[in-house]
């Protein structure tokens, strides 16, 4: 009954459907194993969701991440879209296409509402890194969305090139 | 229409109700993995059954024992025993249980629902012999059987019963007439169990059959309930494994509690009729022991243990003297050295002060007759939690089996203590019914301090009818450790 929601979480955080399925399986096994620890604190669905997220994070954590040294703070960019042109499938795809670290940070911050502090703890990075990863993720997504939407935003060449 | 949007917002809105079902293979893989881990689950549930079974057995035995010794059947115990059975059957989500219950119920249904089953009105069926029995059972059945198990009595059974009656052929057409007007309101309520048939065949019905039948009915009811619960579960969840695991992988359900208790006993004179009017008083003694409790549901715990309780009962206003013509007290087995003692109710004799004046005055001394009784107690109780916070309050009820371990009668006087012997009217095994209140304070998650004032009413301590009912009251203080 929860599998639909949990699988969607897995999809967001994973690179593609196949990996998402593997990650979901692992997440469920962990849930069964740790069910004794649940202890009725908070919602059961929320607890399972958290486990799913952690499972996927752990999986990609072990892999090499291209460390970003630059820590500029870009403000949240605005993007012009034709809503009909950006179906959910497309958005999911471009999220999955993000480099692992950016994808994690973007999902945690923008879609699941974690703070930079929490993200930093969960991923073992600094808050600054989390913020810059987020900006970069947004930039990538924005350019893909705009391209799809076929609307030029008239931004500077520098931002478009990124 | 194009819109400017914060990119986060865009994603959030689109992903708001995002739900995708995974492929079927996902579940197969999970199941495969889980099967590898199954042994652990299996071990926990059989233990559950074993403990529950033995606890129920024990409760039933105690009930049986007390009803054998004490003529009045103890209804509370029966209910507790069958409630335990019913609760356990309901709570375990084990799959095999509802299935067997289902088969059983199905078989019975088929057997009983013959196409031409006749309806029988109560008066026609009941013969003079079995009348009382049926009424009693019918009323019991009405109380305990739910709507689901109304069954029309089949032809077979009806013939069987009518065969018993003194007049046969004459009665039969009358019955057929009565039944011709098929009146649904005349449904004769009978339980599903097949035991009933053979039981009615015997003219006598002893009281023992009734409770076992009742528990069989309750079991059926409980089986049905668990069947429904299982069906609901199947509908609700894709994977029934989740709930099973959650129940089986329990946290700390066991509790061990060493305790000490000051005990106040109220008894009387069981030693000899001549002391019937003597005042008796008991000393406050200490009881010690260890209790073990198991949490069978959120509010219910079942507990047992072992302990030792000593009673010291004094019959006062006694006069005694050493003499060549002793008269034995009725309920004492004398020690050899005490055989020369003559013991009397002080109000019936004259106790001289100081030195004995002359002949003919029997030099009685004053004293008290003290009876020391020691028991090894094995309680079996249920604890129901009323309040379950840091400070807890619960009700405790149940019974104990008492094994006599010490039995000593002696005379206490200014000159000292003389051991006389032992009482010969004490039962080696006896029972008590207990009721008490439990006050707990949770020091840490695993440690708890408890204070349990409990009243224990002894049932058959003395083998002959004595004119008092002994009981004792103790404040059981203990520290319990959960694991």
C-alpha cells in the first residue's frame, strides 16, 4: 500500500528506473529488519520514507563524487515555462540525469524540505557545499527545462552556458 | 500561457502527487530475500504458543482444583481462562490458525444444513430428562454465541432427540404439525460444535462438560473473529509479512520481579474445638519471592512466580502443664517429648499465681499456642493496566497454588517455647484466590519499582471444615527488570 509512494521517492533519488527498483528492494528489506525500532514515533509512512531516502543516499555516497571547490551563493533562478511543455516524466528524467551529488541535494532541499544543515549531516558535506550544489543543480535543471520549453529567457550568456 | 516560476516551485508542484508502482519482480525479490531470514520469525511464534498454552493450562488446572475442593464453581477463573484463550487466538495473526478454524466451521455447517431441516420449537425437543440441562445450556448459549452461529437443527439430530422421549409415534405427528408452519422465529439456537450431539445422547450432563463446551464455543467465535481479521488484513495490505513481523519482533515483553512483603494473616482456631472461644492473633511475617510477568497485550500481563510465605498464628489464653494424664488435642500430631503436656483453654481452668499451695491444685502455666505455617506459593495472575505512564496503576487478579513447607505448633510462655508437634489437618496442597492493586513507578525503561497490596483468600488450607476462612493480606514491594 505504501509501495507507490516509496517507489516514487526511490525514482527521484536514483539514476534510472532499474536502479530505483534495486534501491526500493534494499529499502524494504531494511524496513522489515528495523521494524522493531519504529516504536510508533511519528507517522509510519514518514519513517519508511526516511529509510528509503537514506538507503539511496548510502548507495551513492560510496561512489566517487566530483568535489566542487567553488562556493558562490547564487540566488534561486527564475525560469519561464510553458507548463504544458514540461510533463512530469520529463522533469523526473532530468532530475535523474543530474550528477549524483547534485541530485541528492536538490531532492532533499527542494522536494523533501530538508535544511542545508540537515543535508550536510546526511551527506557528510559542509553546509556551503550543500548550498552550492543546490545552485548548480538548479542551474542545470533550469537550462534543460527552458530548452524544452523553447523560450529564451534573455539571461546573460554566462548563465546559459552553465 | 507562459509563467515565470521559481524552479523549485515548478518541481514541487509537479511532484506533489507523484506515485509510481514498482514492477512485480520487485516483490518477488523482496520475498526471496526475506525467506532467507525466516527462521528467526518462526522461532518467536512457537514460543509464544508454548507459553500461552502452558499458562492457560495452569489457569485451567487451578480452576479445576478449586472447583473440586470448593463446591461453588469459580466463574471468574473460567472466564479468565477462556478469555486468555480467546485473546490469544485473536491476537496472533498466524495464518494456519484461521484456516483450520475455517475448515472446522465449514464441515460443521455442511453437516448441519440439510436441505429439509425442520425447525423445532423448544418445548417439543426438550424431554423431561434433559430439560434442565437444555435450558441451562440454551441460556448459556444465548449469552456466548453470536448471531453468526445460529444453525437450524438438522433432521438427524431431531430424530435422535425425539427417539429419547417416552412417547414416540404419538408425538411425531404433533411435531410435524407444529413445524408445518415454518416460523423463522422458532429457530432453535444451537452452537456449531459437534460435541453437543454426543453429549445430549448421555442423559447426565456433568458440570465439567459445560465449561469445556463453553470454551469450545468461545474458541470458534474467536476463530471466526481472527478469520475476519485475517481477511481484512489481506485486503488492506499487499504484504501480510509486515504486520506479522511487527508483532513477532517484540520489544521487551518479559519482566522479572523479586519481591518482599509484610504479610498480615487472619485465621482462627484449627487446633482443637476447646479453643473455639479463644482469641487468635497472628504475627506479621515476611514473604519473599520472585515473580515473572509476560506482556500478552498492550494492557494485559500474565504473571507467575515462586515465593515463600510464612504464617504465624497465635491462639491466646492457653494454660498448660506437664502431667501424667495428658489429654491430646484433636488436630495435633505430637512430638514424643510433648506427649506429657496437657493443654487447656485458660478460661476453663485455674492458673495459680506464685507457688503451688497444696495438692489438688494443678500447677497450670499461662501461654499461647503458636502455629507456624510455611508455604511455597506459585501464583498465576493477570495484571490489567489502568494507567500506564511513569506512575502506573493496575489491577491484579488470579490464584495461587500453595505447597505446605512448614507446619509447627508450639507453646510460648514466660518459661520459653516448647515445640509440640504439627497440625494434622493441613492440606499439603491448597489454593488461594488473589486480588490486588499494583502501583508502579518507572525508574528507567527497564527498571520499575512496584508496590502491590494484595488480598489472598485461602480456599482449602485445612482438610476438615473449620469455622473460619483464612486469608492474608500483603503489601508486595518489588523491583522489576524488563527484558
